[in-house]
């Protein structure tokens, strides 16, 4: 778990950093062409921007989700795809609204740069929180005795809850049959 805690957040940081490096050091108006004897592949800047936008969209939500749940493994975090996409959408929409009404104006590359910077910040904070959480969990090591003890503890828990449920449920109304019928005037 400790190595996984480091690798996924470091990878999100490096992916976010790669777009900033791409913008800073490579020309923005050059189309990249890959020539082989079999085909010519021309990669347009808009295609690269779109690919980075999708990547940054997903990993920004992942880094924010790992910041919120530092104790979860990456496998558990990826089992929450709706929450991940909702956080990604919230972050992207809020950044785009801020950019739209700022003097910078809305630009796709600027949106990706801002999302990349926020992703880098979230992944660094999540890394720090996850390492602190792992140290805390490591100091409070929990050992499971066997599966029977788990079953017994669940049974005891259910027995404890059962009386409290009965107190919360209202008693059904009793209908008495000795009530005289209403008289007409």
C-alpha cells in the first residue's frame, strides 16, 4: 500500500506537469508529423490539447478525490467513478467560469494550464495527507483473528441494534370495537 500511495499521486503530478512543460518549451504553432515507411501521422495542436484536456479532466477529479479520501487505495478510489466525474466537472466548470469573467478571457489552453496547476497542488496535498494517514494507520495496527470472530462480532452488533429498532418503530394503532356508532340528529 505504501508504494501505491506514492506512485499514483506522483503520476498525476507528472501528467499535469507535462502539459505545462509542453506549453512552455514547445512551439505552439508547429504541427508534429511522424513519418514511417507505412504511414504519415500528423498530430495537430488541437488534437494534443483535446487529449490533454480529457486527461487533466479525469486526473484533476482523481487528485481531488484522493485528497478527500486519503485512507482509500487507488483501487477503492476508482470504484467511485460518479463522484470522480462530478468533482472533475465541478472543478472544470468553476475554473472556466472564473476564466470567462476575468480579464484573461476563456481559452482552451489557459483552462488546461489552470486545471494542471490545480491538479498538481491537489496531488501534492493528497500525497502529504496519504503519507500521514498511512503512518497513523501503521501505528494502530489492526490484526484480524479469524473469520469466525468477524461473524460473531456482526451477530453481536445486530443483537444490540435490534432492541433499539423496536423502540423507534411506532406501535400500530389499536382499534377498539366497543365504540358506539354515531347517532344522526
